């Protein structure tokens, strides 16, 4: 395995781990502030971001050591250096003052992708991308988040809970990218958090002025100037292939400029596979890990495949969001005879007990076949709950497959159960509709 920086890639060193350390700190801070109902006093509460930064570094070191150890115990030789292909069976590695050549029978490229920040925004440490937003050693006084993806939301909620004033500018979009029921609940929660959302604005110009950053925004003919001490920008990405020499080998790119692969993760050169962010599609460790396993199995002569249709999307916002499958709108567009049901956390006993009543669970099915099509949750525990949805969709489940089993009580799991039962008007914590139940026809 050839690595030019740290084992663990972006996920461990710049992405999943640092962002979730920050999101967890923010969640705990929020919980502590609401403990008075339980008779717990947090009067002298304080938060020191530098201690959180040390904890983040320590966590990353610990996880890196874990990866190193895994390599050792699996007899994987780790070569620290920058790799580039010489031909379809040779690769060169630059290691400080040395250059070494290695022969391979098969190779897997997983060099990832990088955010592209426009030149005009580069060089200012207070204008940040996804790879730097969780590197801060100070809590921003006023953070402007320009974006709608999960990283934008995680940054917005984390820093808000740590004390920043936060605004979100939806980058040219009318709404967040989720099912409209999730968007509605998310916006209600953002309003409660005093995070202002500016819809459909486009960023025209950014001007640093003293210790502030001025943003010129436009929406049709409207102009708006926003100011903040820090700016997060959601960007496009480019694959990390510049110095990889793939053109030397004849590896072709997709239309979007990422490495083109087939169902077996093979590039246009059969001895070379590519996986993860360097290939088309979403940037997700879930995808990268699955594709990595499948490529390794195929390279070893086993039959294997990957299907990313049921990939879960999760956001460690406060409360978290987790979704899988089709939104109501997408299901309608695909011609399904759509039936939906939604259950509010406010009617879930465990949410009331634990004082976490924000959120909803929504399920979508095809009314003709009863097949489940989508699960959408925002609320406490959503990230763990979504596995029920992923499994149900992967097993081509119907609503009765999820209403038949027993669910632990009291628990957040019951939000899924009641949303499912709501599809046949059987959820006992959803108010009956005006029409009397016609059980004979259910
Ligand atoms: C803030 C943030 C939060 C995220 N949170 C999540 C999350 O919660 N869940 C999730 O699923 N995903 C998350 N992601 C996305 C996830 O980090 C990526 O999808 C994942 O890391 C992709 O893995 P990869 O192996 O394809 O590439 P990378 O992780 O980018 O790894 C590529 C590696 O290749 C090395 N490399 C590149 N070129 C060369 C070369 N020429 N020679 C040698 N080495 C080279 C790099 O140093 C790097 O270590 C997050 C990303 C960010 C930025």
C-alpha cells in the first residue's frame, strides 16, 4: 500500500473523524444545557475549543495507529511516498530523496478527490472548505455557511451549539436536498436555533475587510450583502490524478473527469481497479469501503459486486438526519403509486422521556405492490435507525415485513414502527382521521 500522507485518507484525517468529533462535542454541549429538567445542574459549564482540538488529534492518532496495526497483522507492507504509474504493470514511488520502482500484477487506485476553491477565495485562512472547516482553533464569532450538503449542515449546527452566530446561504438552491418533509422539519429546527437560511442566493463576490468577510449575494434582481468573521464554501471537486500518470497507462476518464470503471471496479486497463472518491458518484466512505472490498475480491478471483442504490446518507446535525431510498417526489417521478406516512417524535414516548422531541420519521411505499421505497428520518438516533430502512429496502421489504416484528419499548425504534403502521392507518399514536376505520378493506 502506497500512501503519501497519513494512513486512513481523508475520512480519518480530514473528514469523517474530525467532523464527528466536533459534532459530538456540540451534541454533548447541547445536552448538558438541557439537563436541568432532570435535576442536573450545569451552572459552571465551560467549553474550551483547544481541548477539543487536542482530543481530535489524539483520536486521529489512535485510529491511525489502529490502521497501522491492521496492516502489520495482515502483512501489508506500507510504502510512504507518492505513486505514479509507469506502465500497466509498473509503478514508481517518490520517497523524499529516493525513487523506487515496483512491479504489480494488479493495482487498485483510491487516491480520492479534492475540493476546488476558486482562486479568488484562496489564501484566506478564514475562508474554508470541507477539508479545513473542522481545523479551527477558535469558535467563529459569525460563520456564514454557503452550501446545503451534509458537511455544510454539520458545520452550521456544530459551531452554532458552540456559540457562533450562524447563517446558511443555500447555494443557488430553493431548498435543502432532502425529502420535503425532512426539509420542513429541518427548517423549523434551524429557525428555533436562530440559524437564518437565505434561499436561492448566488455568491457573486467575497471581500475581506479587516477581520470580517463581506459576501455579495444575488437572487434574480435582488442584491444582498452578508458579513461574517468566517466563511465555509461547499465546492465542486476534482479527482486526485494529476501526478498519477494514468494517461501514460491509458486509463480513461468519465465524462465528469473521474476515473471510469465498470461493474467490477476495473478501469479501462484490466489490471488496474479504481474505487472511492476518485471515481464518479457521491463522495462517501461508505461507497469507498464497499468498492474496496469488492475490488479486492474480484482481484483475488472471487465473484463479487456492489450496488449503491440503497446507500444511506447521514448528517450529524443536531438532531441528526438519515435517509435511504427514494424521496416522495422521486418516487412520483418514477411513476409509482405513492403512499407515505409520517410520525412525529413528539408522539414517541422515549423522545418525551429523554426530552428530544424534535424530528420525524417518514416512510414511502408503492401502494400497488406494498413495496417500501424510502425511509427519511430527522431526530435523535436517526443514524442508527436508518439501518432498519437500508435492510428493509435491500431485502425488497413490504410494510408488513416491518410491522410484523416486535420493537423494543420505549425506544426511538418505535418512530419507524409507527410510520410504517401509519401506511395502513394502524399507528396507535397517530390521531385517527375523521373517517371511521374500514378494517374490512385494510
Ligand atoms: C468534512 C468531511 C466529512 C465527511 N464525513 C463523512 C461521513 O460522515 N461519512 C462518509 O461516508 N463519508 C464522509 N466523508 C467523505 C469521505 O471522507 C470520503 O468519501 C472518503 O475518505 C473517500 O475515500 P477514498 O479512499 O476514496 O479517498 P481518500 O480518503 O481521499 O484517500 C485518498 C488517499 O490517497 C492518498 N494519495 C493521493 N494521491 C496519491 C499518490 N499519488 N500517491 C500516494 N498516495 C496518494 C492521499 O494522501 C489519501 O490519503 C467526509 C468528508 C469530509 C471532507
